[in-house]
């Protein structure tokens, strides 16, 4: 009764229209059907049993018992393992992997160094070449050659001229005067020293 | 005397192979009407309901040896009846689509062939509205509306959560209301 009231109020809250509909059963059943049905079902079951017996009397004579056994309280204590018993251990530090990466880094470093050196020298040459080609014209180049040639000539002649001029300017009196001003012992020391050096050179 | 035995005692006697026929006849008589109406409301015609009914109790006979006593016998029989009815409807649907007969034997058509059928009467209008529902909602509505079954028991029969059953019932009632308002 309590359930009936609860179900009715639930239905009224969802749809008062459906709750007010008549609940009588409109379907009809043949007369005496429910008196007959159990007997009819039993007849069908007996026919099925006879069929089974004819098919295999041996199987039919066996009792439908379960021949398998389970350990005591197995089903009561059965639990589904959600995690594997032995989980895989993952090392945080792997020496082999580190060595592998170190070797790779070393090879890359060597290649990078050589490549940097190679390409930087190439670059300098190309820059120099390009600077020559762009900045110096043909006239400028000719002028540059003339100037350098005259400098080289001057450079070769100059020391000789200087030495000759010095020799011209210093006469015999001056040399004697200079030598007189030097103490004798220093001159003898100088002769000894240069003599010993000459000997060494000869040997 | 056997009529006074409860379900557990009857099942035990059946398993012990004592007066099997008699014991089983008592079980059938005890639940035949409730099982029949559950089947009839799903398959509509009496002939189909009778076929399904016979299959249900033959299956019960074959499976009663393995029946676990911690479950209710009535719940177990209801589950067999629901599954057999839905299987029957599924097979009928397949047959009609294979024979290209344009689904003339639909459930609504079967209702129209009932002897007292009158489309204007509210009670038949309700039956037509129920036949428009999807199968699962139809089962839930019939069990709740006609059998006044608690959701917990329904949950055991249909192996569905109580929440899902409440939602199904709610949708079913709303669809029936809509059908009645539009027809």
C-alpha cells in the first residue's frame, strides 16, 4: 500500500495526465488458459526429456553435478588484481645511455670545430678577394705598384748612403781623438774579447 | 501440502529430485499470471505470449538445478521472461525485414486486431502510446506502472542501475504524455 502511494505520487509529479488514466487491463485471455498452462508446460518438458533420453540414455542417466572443485573460500576471497604484482623498475640514471650521449656529443663537437675553422678561413679569403676586386681600380693598382717600387729602391739604398756619409764625415784626426779618450785597459779588454770570439768561430 | 512450501524449499526439493513434476507445477502456478502479463504487454498478441511463456518455463526447468538460493526465484523468472520477450521481438523484427512485408505485423497493428480495440478509449490509447516507446523504456514502464515494482528489484532483473531506471521511467512517462496529447 505504501509502495502504491509512493509510485502514484511519483507518477503524478512527472505527469498528472498519465497518472489520471484508467489502469484496467484491456487485453483478453482465452477461457481456462491459466488452468491449462501449467499442464501444457509440463507436457512439453516431458516430451523434451524423452527426446534427450532417446538421443543419449547414458548422458541422461548422469546427474548434472559439477565434477570440478575449487579451493575452500576461493570465491569468497577472490579479488581482481588491478595492478601487476611486480611492476617494472625504471632506473633514473642509466650509465650506458649517458656514455652514448657523451660520445655523440664529442663527435659532434669535433666536427663542429673543424667545420668552423674551415669555413672561417674560406670566408676571410673570399672577403679579401672581394675587397681587392671591388675597391682597387686598374689605375690605382698601377700607382700602388710604382710607389711600392720606389719605396723598395729607397729602402735598399738608404743604409749604404748613411754608412758612406758617416765614413766621409769622420776623418783620421777625429778617430784618433775618439780613441785617445778611451782608456787603454778597455781597448785591450775589447781586443781580448773579440779575439776569443773569433777563435770560437774558427773552431 | 506442497502448496505451503516457500520458494527456497521448493527449489531444494527440485534439486533433490523429489517429486520434480509436482514441485515444478506449483512453481508455475504460483507465478504464471504475473509472468504471462509481463510477456503479453511486451509482445501484445496472446499466441506470441503463449509461445514465449512455454519457452520461459522450459528454460526455468533446465536451469533450476544451477539456480543459486541467494537470489529470489521470482526475480530470476522475471529476468528469463523479459529476456525471452525481447529476443522474440528481435527475431520477429529480423523476419519481417527479411521477408519484405513492410513491417505490417508491428505491435500497433497487433493492438488493432485485439477484439475489444477502440482507438478512442483512453485505455487503448495508453497501450498505443506504450508501443511507441523504445524496448527498454517499455519494459521499465510496464514493471513500474502495472507491477508497481521497486526500482531495487527492477535493477536486479534488468541488471541496470537504479538511477538509470528512474531516468528511463521519467522519459517513458513524458513520451506517453506527449503521444496522448497529440492523438
